[in-house]
């Protein structure tokens, strides 16, 4: 492998949604550098962070309808029963909710946890509380998708956070979606909740790091029990 190939393989693509922000940071850096040179270097670091934030790496997704993969990079912040948001039309009974919290250093491109057809997309305005808080699922601004999957109906909710102020979703209601497919992102810190039918077995625990499109978070087959974990 040549040096050029090595460099290319190490570089992570940047999602097009980030181009305006990176350009804005770059222009601001040049202007600040004219005012005071140390500000140029601070701006350059922030511009690099902005490009890093909007990175969009390839992922190796397990293709198995019985598996549910993580919709986001981050830390699993909740695993347990919860009533889904009313606007999703999933009823008033509890479902298994698995939440993944993304900080400002996480990759923020969101991916579908299952294969199926998107039957509903609903956006709700709200507050911008810390997305790690449990009440953020009810009070924060959010965008929800309902996916008719081979093993049942799945809800996916993008939740804005304390810093995040913009939820982006480019999926279309009524369109098919494949497991691991990109469907949106949330700018600058947020959370994604996945609501699964009763009987699905979780495959992650609170505090575990998950990778969007790769980490298996639940199993429809019912063969795997709740994992034993230790912090190390």
C-alpha cells in the first residue's frame, strides 16, 4: 500500500450536513486571526473539532432480521420498560426502551436499528434539557420514526439535548429502510431512544459504549439473556 493510500484509509469522510458549519468555522478563524494571531490557532482547533463532529465513517452492520443494532454512537444510558411517546401511535403499554446518549465528541449520524418500512414520522417541539436525564424523553424536542419491521413495530426517537438545537431527518414516510442505513443526525450532543416490542431480549447494559450500525443492542430471537457486565 502506498503512502497516499495509507493516508486515504485513515481519513474519515465528513457528512455533507457539516459543510456549512465547517466553512463558517474556517471563515471565522481567518477573521479572528487578523484581529489577534492566537485567536487563529484557537479557531483552527475548533474548526478541526467541527469537522471531527460531522464525521461519517463506514460501519460493518450484521444483516440479520432477528438482531437490533444501535442507532447511534455513544453510551447506553437506559435499558428498561417505558411508555413510548403518544405521537408515535404505539399505544399506552410499556415497551422495551434502550437509550443511547451522544456527547459532543460522538459521531452524530443516526442509523436505522432494523430493516423495514417507515410508517410514520412525527416531530414535536420541546425543551432542551440535558439529554442524559430520563425526563428528556418526554420534555425535549424530538423527532420520531415508526418502522414496521419483520419481527414487530419499532419506534426510534431522536432527542435534542442541552447543546443540540437542530434535529435533521432525511428519511421519508412510507419508504423502506435497511438496517444500519443512515436516516438523520442531531447537531451537537443528543440522544436516541429505541422502543421495542415486549419479549425482545436486550443485549447491552447501562454504561456500555455502543457503535451505530454495528453494536447489537437487542435480539428478537429471545435466545440471549441480559448480559452480565463489569466495569474495568
